[in-house]
């Protein structure tokens, strides 16, 4: 027990003193969260903006509804020129009871949106002018859907990727460095079991993963980003721990083959970076081709991402952990066994 505690403290101190490791463990993935969070935070919040010349009840109704953002112009030619220049999708021109819409044919989606909204308000005004009750009624009600704001999708994915990077690089580079410096040889000859050395390194890695999770969630929850956690967010903790162990085992396998720190770093990048993109860390893979979605399910990071999404922001319960946890445990056992078979104490 004393040897285990001593090794754990020594490894933790070594981790803290390594400025490069600290940067790539915390700041590097955090930069992606902040950059993507700031870029994508207003996606879907912008209203369609159009030019308006003139005034009247239709314009007042449009302005009060907030369905469109209206930009007033005194000159028809100036408003139409804005549409021709591609700055605005349409211009609404009011001449008494006549309403004209000049729209850009190149932007068919926004143009169709504008035409549909304006036509709806005109039909409603015409019906009201007749004094007749409507034959059909229409009601709309907001519901809570399963779609996610960008920050709620990004935080679980980038956090999982950050944990994977830290665990793979940490174990691979540590193994290669210790082998080259004959540390492994001295440990083998010392009265310390290999299990104690391995356990102490895993303890440090899991502790770092928990700190990563606290920092990521804390920053993403700031008002500028607006992350909202579900009631079962704490279920992400066992996923973080299992993910750390799985990717630690992968790093051990990489470190078993690499002979230098540079080679270990390159090999770890080749493994982790493509996995991040194919597992939906930065962008959803739901819209990807079916074969690519199937391929992505091979990677443990995909299942860790899915599990983190489910418990952190979708509000799912402990049943959502079954599949990701089983896959991460199985991956750890298989890859850990392979790493133990090719492990080398010396060069």
C-alpha cells in the first residue's frame, strides 16, 4: 500500500510539472470547446431579415409577430438593390392596399419562407376584412423536442475526446519514456509489483479525467455558452472512468510498439484524431452515409460520446449506460490483454 501511494504521488507530481502534458490535457481540447461554442452558439437563432418600403397593418402585424426582421427603406430602388446584391432575400413594398414582394431566386429557401409568411398575414387580413368567422381554425403549441443546442452536443463529445487524448498519450508516452530511461528495468528489479505501478498510473489518469470533466462542464455552463445539464448528469462519472481505462489500455498497446516518444506521439495521433471525427465528436454522424455510421460504431469513442450525450443533456437514466459501459469494458479487456502480450520491459 505504501509503495502504491508513493508511486501515485510521484506520478501525479510528474504530471503537474510537465507543462506540455498539461497544455494538451486541459487547454488544447478546451480551446476547441470555446471556439466551436462561440462560433455555433447563435446557430438557428437568427431571424430572416427583409427590406420594407411603406407601412400599414400588414407591416405592423409582421413586426409585432417577430416572424421576420424588418429593415425599413424610403426608396424602392434602394430596397430592391439590396436584394439584387444578395444582402437580403426579399423586399416588401407597400403601395396602399397593394403589397409587392421582390425576392432573390438564388436563395430559394429564405425566399419561400418570406413568401409563405407574408402570404399568411395577407390571407388573415383579408378574412378579417370580410367580417366572416373562419371556417377552419389553427392552433400551435410549443413542445420540448430532442434536438440539442450546439453547446449541448459539443461538450460531451469534446470532453470524451479530451479524456481519450489524455489517457492514450499519457500511457503511451510514459511507457516509451520509462523504457528508454531504464525506469521499467529498475521497477522490474525492485520489490514493487507491476500491478502496483499500473494501478498507480491508472489512478492518476482517472483523477485527471474527473478534473477535466469538472473544468469542461463548469466553463460550458457559463452564461456565454449556456450548457444545461440533465438531472442524471452524475451518471457521466462512471463513463469517464471506464473511458479513461479503455483509452489507457489503447495507449499501452501503442507504447508497446513505439520505440521513441516521437513515434508514440505520431501513432497516438493517427489512432485518436480520425476516431474523433468518425465518432461524432465535433459534428453529428447521423447525416453521414449508412456505411460510415456503421464504421463509427466500431470505435469506443463513438459509444462513449453517445453515453455522455444521453446522461449529461438528454436526461436518460442508468439504462443508457448499459451499452456504452459494456463496450468500454470489453474494449479494455481485449486491448489490455493484447498490450500485456506485446509488452516489453526493455528495448
